[in-house]
C-alpha cells in the first residue's frame, strides 16, 4: 500500500489536472509520448550549458542548476499539459521521472511544462493570470491552501506566480511555487516542489530560472 502522503498528493494532482483538462475541452489521456507529424523534422530544442531552448513552443530559460541536480528533457503529454523539462535535487541513481515517487522520496524538483496549444484561449495581456486563477481555484477546491499570489517579471514578459501549501497527515506539508507565463494559445508553467522545511533552501535555484524565462518572438 502506498504511504498516505504519497497517495493523497497523487490524488489531488490527478483531480486538478482532470478538472482543468475538462474545463478547456482539450481531452484527457494517459502520459504518452508526443510525436511530431513529420518524424524526420528537426526540432531545435534541448539543453546547452545552463540554458534550455524550445523553438517548437517558443521559449527559452537560463540559469539551470549545474551541480547536485539531475536534469532531463521530456516530451510527454498528460491531457492539456506537455511536460518538457524535469530537474531534481538528487543523484542519478535516485532520479526518476515519476513525480509521485520523487515526492515519496522527499526529493525537491522543478518541472517545466507547456499548457495547450489551445486556439480558444484569447491572446491578451492577462492570459497568464487567467490560467493561474483557473489552476488555483481547482487546487483550492481540492483542499490546497494558497499562501500568496501576484505578478512576476521575466526577461521580456510579465507572468503570475502563486505559492501553495499541500497538506498531509504524515510529516510536514509540501510547498509548491507555480509561475505562469502565456502567449497567444499557450501557457508556460514552471513548478517548484519542496517539503515545507526545505522550500526556502532552493529558492535561490528556482527564482533565477523563473526571472530568466523568455518568450521567443517578442
């Protein structure tokens, strides 16, 4: 049987992702690889030094951690979320792409995802805030507490971020920082997960990543 904490957090995440996927009518499915229409097409994407570039989805982030972290690119879709990059404060032998297992092992991690594309999303300055508010309202419906929320500046755009407390009856709560950016039909999400007592320790890693987010073509 899975530990209570792992099971509860897993259920909350799955419920929230399902609600959001349904709300935007983009379907819901298993975590399956995303394939391009043209398998021979070269996509300019990946890590170079401390920078991650994704031309397909039109963004770049910098200041990736260089030591004591395992970083892996991904291209998996769960409903309306495509997972692109996973960073975990651990060793290679402890690393896993199973986020539920990272939580069970108390491993601090950062995930970068794209939301959409969805042609029904309006292109307007406060789209990132709309996405954040929808996301948070569903987390709060599932019993998660919002500690703070507000605008956050990146290199060439302004997004919105929120800090949430995920409760558990076993050990400390987990603290999650979500940073949302948006352009046209896409939302970009940088999610930082940490046990409550370790949350402050890694802010110096995640905040430079968020502040150096750049949308291509602006």
